[in-house]
């Protein structure tokens, strides 16, 4: 018997698949389709990480299985290649980002190919290719045309190291997600996309897709829909403050108000305010903090009372003080709140610090000790005409009352903010707009797309925070497409999230130069049947792409309101020390080394066997060795191979059970238990000392999606016809998966007293005989008389004694 030598045979099969185009999706639309998708990688300079193949192998298994089940499968791959790390590398090493990107892509591609992933490489997309970003720009123009892209002076998150504006989603724990640098607030003119216009639908349509719960929940929380009321409070100087509250029922307990430091009312009340200096100083201090710092719960509350002005609580008609404090954000609700310290934790902390009255209006807690925040239970007290009502009823009654009086109205609010879409960087898609003094912002005509990123000398962002494109005067200066007068191009570029917001559509028709993809191809291939990707993208890419897709649906470009029918997510692979793999910790495992030493099939088996697919797991070199041994044992099955073209009777049931288990486990992300079942099957063959050809074939087909190279090689070496990829996925016979004997619980007077092992269809007499023969059970019957027997075949046997 030849040695198992993955190195040669893996390359051999990869070349055969390439030559034959085995994994090309066909444009023959008569077959049922299956579109499996994994998040395309950012081709970083570090090359592939062992985390990447976890997701890619999982859906590779699904794709390979689907092909064997007769589907026309699209499993594509591409490159999300615009972005900061490449640009930073280019600046540091003085190489054009285009060249850096090409090198990185070449390396990634070679690495992915060495893993035998069944991608359709004929449909590769690259977000930095002008033929691709032409359509990214086109989508932007459509958004602009529909009023969903607008430029606005906005306080943005500004990374002081990257010198770039960040979306809220890119600020993690108060620092820049990419570089860990300090994030401050800065006022800049930014292009924004109105994702908020889709907030309601982005929540509602989560009902029509099959996403795992934690993804759904995270999206819901991020979009943050809440229902409440806006209420007007009268203020000194004939002014009003409008607040947003989700608890109008607590209005009688509103003992003071708080407005955000940026609230315009301060300007309007200037002539009444007697401590303006103090207030200005506080505003100055607050302006330096990010929203994250301001809303941190643990933080000690700060604020200043506005002297010289008061508000009136509309139901108690009492005068109450007004504060400015940074725990109220200008960007949410109305930027002002009615503070109810008895029932809101932040208000309670503030009230304690500033010695403000705390009134209990919902019974059930002890508001001297802590705010009572339970909204599910409790009856209103100290609350005039809503006394005695449950919270829910009280909300209804006071809401109607306030609406009748014209001092309040019901309101739905969302946490979701519009998407900051400008980047003051070079390596991104140019925003295809021209500014004209006469006409304002004018779109570049569609037939002139793409607006190609020009060659520049230096990619450093400028000191004043403008994009390096701003320095290219001959590119910037152009004519207005509308009036022919002088115009200037927009020099901001798009964020990295732009290209990834629609890439899955392009795979269906990657060379189309008339449309982003043809209607026929989109009709056939979309929606994506199964999309797997990282949890870290739940509130970024996943949300953005759903937004763009909905927009394209409204525009009539795509046939479905949702892009992804099913979304799952894998856990991270950590270092052997259970910490995140990173260069600085020195615990990074390079997949190339594993392939070199053990083979791609071993790496694939290992990545799928390593543990619960949805959980994070530490890497283990011993685990790798164990997986290699499994493949060695697979190889050695040849030494006990005998003739026979039907399953042998003693293993028939085991094999049907294994087919069922593996088939179902692959659908439920339980790759680890599928592999365990195959390992156990090998033991059965070895125990018997023989495996016949029919059995070997089934075994190889079941293992093929996980270890495609070794299985093709064994198929060929043993003279089986065709290739594994030409076969049909094995079927199981449900009847043959049923155990002939079962374990049945036996009760005496309703209590389980033991179990018996009997044939599934045993008669009542057989069951009774077995039960009486069991010492433990008999002990409860001995000396008594049996008055009744209840026997449910295959389920339970209950004996009643007196
Ligand atoms: C009175 C009240 C009483 C409140 C109570 C809560 C509990 P969600 O559910 O997140 O929408 N709020 C409103 N605008 C705010 C802003 N700009 N900055 C900080 N906090 C703000 O939260 C709505 C609640 O958050 C509102 O309801 C308001 O406090 C506060 F027992 O009003 B509530
Ligand atoms: Zn003009």
C-alpha cells in the first residue's frame, strides 16, 4: 500500500478541479440553485489567519454536499480590498496601495487554493477594481438622487492617529477600532447616508429571515426601537422644553429636568441665565468627550444647574430646576429629559449627588435605596388622576390626557444614527459628485462612471484633515456637469463598508458592464441561501448591506427585500493560551505551516472538529495530530478492503444511522459530532476486520465534504468509477436507523423503579417477564398484588400494585 502523502495528492486534485472547472456555478437556470456565501476577506499584509478557514470550510462542506444533492451551487470568493491598513502600509513603505493590494491578493488566493475550498474562482470580485467600484459609485448616485445621501456639518468621531472620521460602529470602547487611538469629537462636513429612514423595516423584516438569535437580538438592540412620548414643559421666558420619555406614567415624579450641553435653549435663554460663565465652562469640558464616555453607567454624574430659569411640571404644576449634564445626549430623542429619580438609575444617581427630591410614583421598591425600574409590575402612587393604575394602563391614560391637552404626542424613536459615509483618505472609492457655486452638488453623469482614483504622489492625509486628493488641483478642478461652469470634485472617499454592501450581487454576474448584475441572474441566484460570518459584523456590514439591499429593492434592481435568507456565525479561534491570536502575543498560527506539515485535509478536519462551531475555542497542536491520525486510519482502511457491492447485514443499521447523523449535523453546524460519528464508524470496520467496497464508497462520500482530497484519491486508487464529485449524496433508510431493541423505563405506582432492555415491538407479556426478572423492580412488587398494567409499546410500562 502506498503511503498517505497529502502534499502531492492535494496539489494534484486541486489542479484537476481547476482544469475541469468542477466548482463553477452553471448559468443553466433549469436546475435548483443554492447560493452559499462567506464574508470575503480584507487581504491584509499578514496573509490568511487560521480563523478564516473555519467559516470557509464550514460553508465549503455545505456547498459540496449541495452539489452532490443535485443543486447548481454558487460558492464565490473575492476581496474587500480598500481600507486603511493597506494605505498605512503604502505610506510607510512608499509603495502604491494598488501594488500592495495586488501582492496581498495573490498571497491570499494561493493560500485559499491550497486549502481545496470549492470556490468558483471564475467569479472573483475585487472592490478596488474600477469595473467593480463603478457600480458602488452608481449605487451612491441613486441614493443621492433619492435624497438618502446628504452632506452635513456633524460632530463626528475623529481618530487622532488615523486622522479620519469614524462611524459609531468603528469606535469600540471609546477608542479607534483599527488602531486603538484616542477618539475625540470634531465638527466636519460629512456625507451621510440616511439608514435611519429604513430603521423600521430593518427591524421588522428580521421576522422574514432565518438568522441565529444572537444576531437578531444584536441588530434589534443596535437599531433600538422604543415607543414613548414627547412632552412639552413650560419654561421661564415663554420658552418650552420638549422631552422624550418612554415612561410618561412617571410624569408626577419628574422633579427636575436635564438638557444636553449642546442644547440650543441655552442660547435662547441667555438673558435670563445668571451663571453663564459656569455653564460655558461645563459645555467646553463636555465637548471634548465622546458619546461613549458620556453615557458610561459607572461614571460619576456631573452637571450644572441653570440659574435664573425654571420649568413647570405640567401635571403637578410645580416649579422644577433645569440642569445641563453630559449624560443627556443631544443626538437622541429631543436632547432633553424629564428626570424621574425614583425610577431611572441615572437620574437617581444625579439626584443623590445634587440633593434633589426623589418621589416614588410606582409602588414596589425603596426609592431611598435605589431607583425602582421594574416596568412590568407596580401600581401608580402619588400621581393624581392615574393613582391606582398598573404601569401599562397609566401610560395609556396619561398619554391620551397629554395628547388631548396638546402638550404631548406619542413618538417612536430609534437609537440608530445616520451612517457617516465620508473618509478623508486616499484608498477608497471617489464619491462621484462635483460642487458648483451655481448648482450645488451635481452628480457625475452615469456614462462617465467610474470616477477613477487618480495617481497621487503621496497618500498621507493632509494636516487639516482633508483627503490627499484635495491636493491634486488638476483632478479636483473640473466643469459642472449641469451648467458647464467651474466645478470641484468631492475629495472625500467612501468608507470600506461601501464595497462590501453589495458584493454578493456582483458574484451573480461579475463581468456585466451594463448593469451591476442582470435581472435574470439576480432573479435566479438571490437571495443568498446561507451566509456565514463573524459576530463582529452584526451591527456593521450586515446592517449596512441589508440597508443597501432594501434600497435597491425599492429602486427595482433586486427581486427580494432581504439579501440573506439565513445567517449563522462562527466562534473565534484563539491562541493555545486562550487569548486572542495576535502578533504582539506571539501566539499566531500560520495555516501554511499546518498545510505543509500535516496537509490541507488535516487542517480542514481539525477546524471542523475543534469544538462547537458557534463558540470560541483555543487552538491545539495535539488536536491537529489527532485529526491527522484519523486520516491515516482512513487511508489504512484499504488494507481491510474486501469485495461486496451491498452493505453487509451486521453494519447496515450503523451505516444508515451514520448517513443520517452526518447529513443532519452538516445542516446544523455540528461538524464536530459528524466527524466523531465517522471516527466511530472506522472503529466498527476495524473491529470487524473488513470493509467492503459498497461500505467504503459510502464512507468516502460522507467524509468528502470535509476532506475532499484524500477521499478523491482513495476513490480513484481503488478503481471506483468517476470522481466523488460526480456521485449523489448517500440516502438513508429511516426504518434501518431504528434500534431493534430499546431501553424502557418501568414504573411501579407511577414512580420509575428501573429500566428493561426489550425489542421495540415486544409484547406486554415479554415486558412483564423482563420487569419481574429485574431484582430492583421486583423489590417494589414483591408481596403485593398487581391490580393494573399500563403498557405503551416502545415507550413505558407502568405497573399498579396494592
Ligand atoms: C423619564 C423616565 C422615567 C425615563 C423612567 C426612563 C425611566 P430608550 O428606552 O433608550 O429610548 N432619555 C431620553 N432622551 C435622552 C437623551 N437624549 N440622552 C439621555 N437619555 C435620554 O430610553 C428613553 C429614556 O431615556 C427616556 O425615558 C429618558 O428617560 C431617557 F422611570 O424619561 B426617561
Ligand atoms: Zn453648475
